[in-house]
C-alpha cells in the first residue's frame, strides 16, 4: 500500500513503484499515472491509501469483496490502482484527478455485482473501494439513520438492532451486500410487500458529482435525487452516504420453511402459490425456491419446491392466515417458528439463529462462481406449462430459480416514482441462477442458464422483457469499448431494466454528466456526449 501525502520524497517512491508496471505500457502511461498520483497528493490534505499491483495487500483488497470468482482469472484485466478513501474528501479528490487525467474510475461498495463491473473493465482503470466509508448513525427517536455506502446491509441491520428491537430496514437478505449498491439499483428483501424497496425508503443522500462537489437532496435537485434511487450505480456520481427511513417491526416475527417434491404435489402447489402469494396480507412474504434434487429411494432427479416465509406478527395469526389462504400447503403448528426480526435476518442468510448478532459485523464475503438472470411474471403459468418447465430443469439439472412475490406496497407505488418500474401488474420476480466450482468448465453452466432463460420467454413479461438492474446481465447488451454507447444501443438493455423511466434517466445523465465521465459496460448514456 502507498499512503499518499504531500511529501516530495514519497512522490518519487510512488513513481518508481510504478515504473515496472508502466514500462510495458509505454512512456506515456508512466507519465499518465505519475501525474495522476501527484494530483491526488496535491488535492488532499490528508493521506489516501492507494494499492498498486506491487503492493503486498493488493490481491487481498481486490478479492476481499469479490463475490463472484469467475472474474478473478489470470486473463481478467484488473485495476491499475485501488483507492480506499477514508473520508468524503478523498472521494472528491479521486473524482477530480481521474477526470483531469482521463482515467476511468470504477466504484465498489460491496462487490456483489453479478458481472463484476466494479472491479473489471475492457480498458485500463482504477477502482475506488468504499469499504472504509462504513459509518452508521442510527436515530431511534427520529426513526432514521445516516449510512455510508461502504457499509454492508448486515452492519446496518446490526446497528439498528443494537438500539431497537422494533425498528428495521427493508433491504436484502444477503448480509454481505454493500448497502450503497443495493440502494442504487432498488434493493428488495423480505419486507418489500410491507414497505417496498430500500430505494423507496431514502430521505436524503450525499453524492460526489462530476465536478467533485458534495451535494445533498436539496442541492442536487429533484431529477438527480430521483435517478440515484434505483437508476443503477456508476452513472451519475458517487453516493457516499444515504439517509434511510427506518420501518417498524414487531418484537416477534414468525417464519416457516417447507419443501414439497413433485411426488408430494409440488406442481399444483406452485400453481396455487402464483395465485395467492401477491394477494396475501402485506405483513406476509412467501417466497418460492425451485431446485433439482435427488429423489428417494431410486435416486432419480426431481423438482423440489421450497416455500419460505416471514410474517411480521405472531404464529397464531400466521396460522390463521395460512389455513384461510393456502391450506393446501398442509402446514402444522410445529412448522411456525417465532423469533425476533434480527434473528430472521440471520436465518434467511443461512446463519444459525442462536448466533450472536455480532456475526453481522465485518462478516467475510461468501465466494462462489456463478451466473444470474432475472425475469418478471405478470400472468399465472398454467400447470401443464409448469410441467414443461420441470422437464427443462431436469434435463440440465443445475439450474435453479427463486420466485419473489410482489403485490402489497409494491403495487401501491407508481412506476414513475423511482427509476425502478416493475410494479404494476407484476405477480412475482424470477431470479435464475446456476453455480459451479473452479474445477468445472464455466461455459457449460453459462450455456445452461442461457438456454433456460430462452425457454422461459413465453411465460414472462414482454415488450420489453423486464430485468432487475441489481441482477446485472451483460447478455442483455453492453456498451462499446471504454463504456461508451449511443442512446439506441443503451436502450436495448435500459428499457428492460427501467422501462419508460429510461428516457428520464438519460435526460438526468445528460444534464449532470454530459461528458459521460461516470460510465461502465451498462451505464446510462449521455445524449450530450
């Protein structure tokens, strides 16, 4: 690591440390990055941690929040510098100097991006990793909190629970996700039917714009404040902190998880789930997982439908609701488990509920190799069609899906209220996924999920076929080299993520970043540029 300061002697060492790297790129690159590093020093009154590929901790920092290991190969272009700012002014300096010297900057707040766009690129770049900017200030009386973008969702939940057992925040169930990226694309969790998305519960924000200024809700204006709450990260600026609205949770919530195979009537249960899940009381979230498992006793493959639920209330009330709305599921009294809301956070992230909630703080990033896609469904899929889907899944064996019910609060918020548009008439969202280990051939599994995605075309939304911006998928299209694209190119994927809101996002982008400084492989384009 290099700590940048105003020391002339240190600047010499910095330049020398880059010599071996830059010599292969030519003299212009040596000068280019040397000038950039000098700029950082000139514009910052305090030290900025900087890691080069020669730094002993470079790989550790790069891989620390790299959730998807398929982007950590020897052929993957990695950042020439990783900056880990300690304060807002360091972010300002990084933006000013990157823009001045024409260096592409990628921002990482958690590293869960399905396509790894915060730490890979098709051109030389630097990564601004916000993990040091993780302060969380909870105001229980005001039911709000200021949260820096580098905090994980688990750290946010921990800080809230530390001060109150009747407050929470409706964000992701995966507690290692960076809260900044989560909010930027919308952000959903097990309370979306009661309180909507994380982005729906933002009161204010602090953003570093293209000129290096820090703006809040008032100074950034309505358009930009609208765009950053669901318009995707990496297009408009760097949000360094968010003011979130905390929501009320009861002291006791109730959960259950029950699985049914095809032999146990899974097909008819999945069909019924589609009809009732989006109509259940807003306090009740009933998610459905579909996977291929071994069937006993012949060890043949079958489909397992797993119904996972979280209810903001006690077991007695939930039992009454389920007996009335979904008796076919056959739940028994022993299936209903009461716990605190923070325990349910642990449960749905695969952490034992008897664990100390301290585990949510600085929790190591889970590592995997995989590919994800998303869909939205607006019409019930018939039983006979479900059977054809089972056949397709059983053929490849590795594909899986999670079906997330909408309705409730999601249907009450206008599609134009935030950039996230997939609300009106949506029964549920589908998260398609496939995973493999490092000894297996990635192309085989990527082809599988692409075939499954294509197979699902008749059953999902159309004109456009919707997709979730936080489940980024470069198969939908991407920019030209160096993150540049025309309006028509970007609209191919932009309309899938944002529908009619895409044009407003382009308008905002063209106004606040006309030269397209903040960009990535699926960023919002600037018409001015």
